[in-house]
């Protein structure tokens, strides 16, 4: 935890245990709610047949972001209960022979016809979402709202 944070301020802690890494791994949460076989995708020379960290991140980020959209919509007294998010997490090589990720979140808000209002809602959710706050200025995150690009303030 960073300076200034105490355990008294922690709202929730997820716990997981992983063995075998991304190639022949297995992961499970401490509560048993999630248990997965981890495998490298065929596109990276793996055997497939399991999930990988990028897929888990794509689901985690999108579900967290959807909750942030809902929270901001309620604050603004907007109806956004039908929000859908298509997420992509791309694995990219770095010049240092390492790897980095980039994210795309395409947010569809059927209940919000006004493009500017949809863009503003997604922009505001990006300020609230814990995944957004964790990745800001670390990785490229591209957002759209009803197919319109969302630029950060």
C-alpha cells in the first residue's frame, strides 16, 4: 500500500493463487468463485484451451467500467441500465524486448441518443473507474461512446 493508505481504508481485497504462469497455469480465488486453467493463446504459439491474463483483464476492466457508467448515470439522473461494453486488451512488444498492453472499450448506451451526453457520461465514468485510475498514464486506453471517440479532459 502507498504512503497514507491504511488497512482501515481498504474497501475490498480480492485474493487469488496462481501456479504455472500463463503457459500451463491454474488460478483460483480464495473464495472459490473463480477457478481457471491458464494457457497461452494459439496466436502466441500456445496450445489454447484455457484463458489468459489479457482475457481476464478485458472482462475485469469492462465490468468495472460498466459499474462506473451506472454510478455516474445515477448521479446525473440518466437512464443507462442497458449499457453494453465490448473490450479489447492487446498485447504489444516494447523496444526493450518486453511487453505492454493497450485497451479499447467500446461503450454502447442505447438509452442515450444524444452523442455529446453519451461521450460526457463515458468521460466521467473514466474518472471514477478503478481500472481507469490504475491504468491512466500507464497504458493507452481508447474509449468510444455510441461509436463516437471519447477524448480525456
